[in-house]
């Protein structure tokens, strides 16, 4: 069920409450396109399709990924008040601690119920929105919501979460925390959470003398891609790009965007961020993307109607659901924001279905706390390095970072058949998504855990793990390890 309504992604007041955790210092610089790259062979891929020596028995298997998030839905606790009747006593309060089993702010309202208030100091949410989970008949959900002064914006039958998720507007000026506390009194609701903000940050445009084929597209040589593309180009692999509007008519993206999905119901013009990320993955005209034959599912989940491209929990959830329903194996998430209980559930379910998710580590600097979804253990977090393998200074730090990829002064497409130089962990993430597409073309049976192990084992170490992760990705080595026999090996995992 999808009940459509106008999507207002962050009112002025709500946006004023948001403290941007900048994910990208994107700097679009339109330039004139030039001829394609020199494709002289580098001669390093001799025998790339061969099988690497057997290493079995030398390395013990890694532990499975940790359980994440609260328990699955279950029946309401015994002795709970009937549907529609608030209980007596004090309002519920957050469970002690929060621990590592789930996000902070969870209310202690019984096992299997999923109610979260914003953690102290958190402002990155829509002040007049709340998300409600319920499998009850929709007319009854709407009736109870009316008692709480909530009006429906949209609803989504979420296959990943396993329930209907309703996006409501708060009409009486009450805080999100107070509405969640009140909603916990009604057993008809299985859960209620804030509708969090996620943003894409875009810098000012300027002129550039960069040309395709010169050091502005150094990624081709840095990752030794030209010979890789003689063997693998991402054929028959689809990547979902959850982002702002992509210019599918750009010459470098002609035929690459094979399907689209509208997650926010807003008519946006093509945007530099989404267009650039798609181009980093799949350019194939004057530029060369990492996987030039890949199919791109363009999911429009970030609106540019506000001062910066932004999205919400609900829109991103819709995008994740659509990608999963359509059998996509790779999801590129070049955005960052707060820890979010709703997206954690969806991401864990997607991981369990074999979907590989890659996200930007964030561009909030070395003192920033972890940003999400990159810091989710079921997501591969990517940081950015420059042409000389130096860390992008604005990148987040943290033990959650898995690998690094080129992300400084990267030449990518921009709307209206132009080009831009872009910098940040967003475009580094797109590069890794492209590499994974090549890996799945090589071996479609790879699991998310396989992909993580292979990327980490094949990377070139650059420095401390909390800055570079395992190091700079190496597509050729990753593809050797992704060969069907090689991928069965148990490779070391970064701890």
C-alpha cells in the first residue's frame, strides 16, 4: 500500500534545527568535454582469470557480523492495556543505558515494541514528523493517529521491515518525543520513531581547465582500470543509487540509467550530486566510470527544494525497499546522518537478503562522531584519498571505516551535458560500488561478507585503520580473489 501525498522534506523551521554533518565538499566546475582516455594496456592483468594459490587451512574464518538492532516484532506483553486505551502510571522513559544492542533513546515499553525518542542533543530530525509501524487495519491506525493530532503524509508497506510504515505530520506543535511517549500507550502501534534528516552537501561552482584523460581523471591509472575493463565492465549487474535527481540524458550516462524510482514525489531538476555519483560508477563516453556497462537504478530520494539536497528516513526506506523488491544486489549510499533505528532494521534485513550496501564515511572531519549509515556494521564504509594517497582532510575518522578510494578532485558528469570536479567520501563510495559490480560480474554468488573480506584482503595499506581502513582498494587483486574458487577461501577480516 502506498498512500501518496505531497512530500515536504524539511520545513524552514525544521531545517533550522538541523546541524549539517557535511558529507561532501562537492565542487562542480563545468569544463569542456574532450576525447576519451588513452587505453594503452598496462600489462598487469596477465592471468587475471586464473586461480590464486590455495590458502585454505592457514586462516581461520572470521566471526559472523554482530547482531544489530532490537528484537523482531512480537506480541504485546501480557497485561498490556487494550488497543486504544492508555495505561495508568507515569509515561514510559528510555531504557537504561541503550548499550550496543540498538540505537539510543529506546523506550522501555515491553519486549518486541519499537519506540524511540530523539537522543539528548540530537536535532537532525523533522520536528513535525513521526513514523509509525503497524500491521493493524489502516482505518484503525488512522483513527488512533487522529486522537494524537497526527495527519497522514504517506504510508509504505515495507518488505524489509515487515510492516506498514506510516509517515505522519504532528499538527498541534507537540514535540516528537512527547508524541512517541503518547503513542507507546496504544497497543495498535508496534513502533514509533523520529523521521531523521540525511543530507548531501554541494559546494559552489567555478571554472576548471581539467580535461578527461589528464590527471583530473587520475583514478583510471591509480586503480589500473584500463586493462581491467578489457576483461570486466559490469555487464548484467545493477546498482541502486539512492541520491538526488540524476541527469540520465547526459552523454556519459546514455543507456546506463535503465530504471528510475521516485521516492519523494517532488519534481526536481537533475542535480550535480546524483549525476556525479552515477557518472563515477557508469560513465562511458568522454569519461570512463569504474563499471562502464553497469545498469543503474536511479532512486530519487533527496530533494533540492531546501538550501541543500536532503532526505528523510521515510524516503530512504522507500528507496531501500524498492531496490530489494527489484532484486538489486548493490546499493550506493553517498550520504550521511544520524543513527536511525528504522534504517538499521531495513539495512539488517537487506544484508540478510544478500544485498551489498556501501556508504560514505562522512566529511565532518576528524572530531566528528560516527555518521550513518556508514557506521552500521552491515554496511561497507568508504573514506577518500587523493592522487598521492593522502587522506582527504575533511573525512571522518573511526574504526568503522573499511577501505579507502580516490575521492579528491574527481572528474565526473554534471547536469546539462557538462562536467565537474568533485571531492569527498561520496564519490569515493561510488568508486567502490563500481568495483563491487565488477566483482559480482566475476562471481554472482559472492555474499556481502565475501565482498567485505575480499575488499579488505586486497587493499593496499596506507596508514592507521581509523583513517584509511584496510587501505586503498585494488580492483585487480579484488577480482583475482573474487574468482569462483578463490572466493571460497576464508580471508582475514579487519578487526
